[in-house]
C-alpha cells in the first residue's frame, strides 16, 4: 500500500455511535530523512524539542525500522512490531533512528466507547507501548481501515470503528496470552504470514521463504498448515484472490490490470481460478456491484 494520510469527516450519527476516526495514514520514512516531514498532517505536526499533546487517541504501528518514543515519565526504544498507544493529554514525542528510518501505520480516534475501552487494564497500563511483533492480523486491521477511509462510502465510519475495536481486542488478547506464546516457531509462522501479506502482487518461492525463517520447507509447510489449517501456497493464494475481489468491487480497474496487480500474468488463468475459488467469474463480481468492465 502506498504512503498517504487523510483527515476524516464524521456526522452526528457517526459520533452517536461512540467511535469516530479523525485521521488515518501510512508512511515510510527513509534513512536520513527529516522527521516529521514537511508534509506531515498540519493538525499533528510537532518538533522534537517541544513534543506535542493530542486531544484524541492514536494507535501507531511500526512495521519496519526502529526509533525512540518518549513521554514525560518513560523513554522507549521502538522496534518493528511495536504499537505506540497515545492517549489524550499525554505529552510525547517520537522519531525514527536516522540510520534506518521506519514505516508507521496510524489511526486517530475518539468517542465514548474508545474512552471505555482504554479503561481496560492492558490499554490503561503505565506502559505506552505494546510489543506485539509483526502480525498479519494486526496489519490487516490497518489496511482495511485505510481502504474504507480512502473510498469514504456512506457508513464507512461505522464499519471502520468495528475494525478498530477488533484491533484493540487483538492487542489486549496478545498481552494476556503472551506468556503462552512467543515461541520461535510461532514467531516464524507470523513472520511468514506477514511477508505473504506484503507480497500479494507476485508468486512466492516458499522454499526460499522457509529458508529465510531458518526452517526446512517440509517442516515449515507442516507447521504452517497446523497453524492455519491450509498450506502456505493456499494461504497466499487466498490473500491474493481476496485482494483481487476488493479491487473488482471498489475500483474501475480493468480485469486484466486486477490480475496483474495480484500476481497473475494470464488473465484467462486468473479468471478461471477466481471463478473456481470464489464461485463467480471476475466480470460477474464486478457487474453485481454496479460497475461494468472499462472499454
């Protein structure tokens, strides 16, 4: 997903719902780059010396690189896989390490339900970070919210708020169960799923993927299927087809381009596989959503 940020609008019905999103964004900060950049959202700009205080909650997921995060009482070393929890009224500042930069995914939200959720013992702890690791399920929450925000279809705030609750629930569950988790094998499975999620535009060599995780392919495949219920190839294929379905439903991109964007060189093979797995051909999925194939 390309870098972007967006301020979001909400109406009285959205606010009555109890959760509204104010801003969402994703950004890759290159090594040596100034931070915050000059195009940082104006309502959220800050400098290192003065820091800042927000009037909303922010959940910032660092998925690449490293950096530092400071509040008045704590200084945290941030690494990939860390969530920064920023609450209203909390003075803070953060920045990536100049040598490596980082990639950040963030949402800003407010509302009565958010306040209630942040009274949870995990979310209201003295620590302002959660080290959840690189989890595909967490990143998926961000990406789904991003797509909803970019399209801004009627009711998108209500759907996005549900995904935000799911995200917070996943973080609480992770902290409560981490004493039983975190084995090298589980971390390897999460890393594999994360890499698959970030490479939906191509086929993967699963032997190479297993090797990158210091696992033999046969053992990797056996453990992955035990973890997810499907083989690595089927898991990755499902992600690619779901992405293709989203593009068909939410854009006017030609079917040939959809196939290319999800790693299929042949539109005929893509269409046949899509129909077999999804239950309808790409053209029918598009037409049923009120779109027609561009000429």
